[in-house]
């Protein structure tokens, strides 16, 4: 990465963080370019060099956050996909600790960010965070369980809705409980070895 690119990403990251700080205090429509620039320590001309509007910054912030979350899965996704192809149905677990751990680790590392994300789910389009994971892991798993395309989205919303509620409670307690405990709670709510009766 060149010095110019490094400076660009450093400035963009400062503005992403500034926007998140602003979102902790007020709704998006009341956030001004001036506020973001003051928090980020940049001038308005720098902002307009990168973005046309606050909405453009928000789009970048969402993409940046989603990509960072997805990268956390790294080789785990490859391993899960291989296992999906080779394991027999009786041994297949739809949701497992290896899916949950990278997600929970990322959340714990970014507590402030995720408190904002969960309180502004419509803005941050949290469903999009899981789109690639759904396509890579959950959709093939549901195929193995012979779940129809029409029912897939309902099932995934059921699972993710429950997990998101547990995570929100965990965040509100400042992630005080260990990740293993949160995984156990999520897993105890799932009949992991029984195929969906759908």
C-alpha cells in the first residue's frame, strides 16, 4: 500500500469512527458534515474530497463494517463448507460454535460499534452482514436438510433473530459474560442434532 493510499484509509477510518460516535447520540438526519469533521479532526474540503453527502459516508461505513465481520470467518468458512459436503445428514449440525465464535469475537472487539449497529439496524442493514454467510454456509446446510427455497428465509430469520437478541442482551451487559457462555446459551436454544421438521 502506498503512502497516499495509507493516508486515504486512515482518513476514511477516522470519519467512519466519527460517524459512529455521532450515531450514538443522535439520529442520522440530524448529523452534519461539520460535526463529523470536528470529531475526525479533518476539514470540510477533506470530507468532500471523499464523499458527496453524509449518506455516502454511511454507505462506506456499512460496507467496511460488514467486510470486517465477514473476514473474521476466514478459513473457518472453508472448513465448514468442506464438512457440509462430506458429512452425512445425521452428523450435521445446522448452527454450531464454529459459526458463532468468530461473530461473537468480532462483536466483543467492537462493542461500541455494535451497540450503535443494533440500535440502528435499518441504517446498517444488518441482514446484509449475513448474506455471504447465508449463501456460503446456511443455504447449503438447509439444502442438505431438504428445506425448500420458499422456507429458507423464514428459517434463517428465526435463527438469526434469536441469536441477535442474545447478542443485544450481552452487549447491554458490556460483554461481561465469556464468549463460551454465550455460545452455550445460543446452542441450548437449538435442537442441534435434529433435522428441521419442515
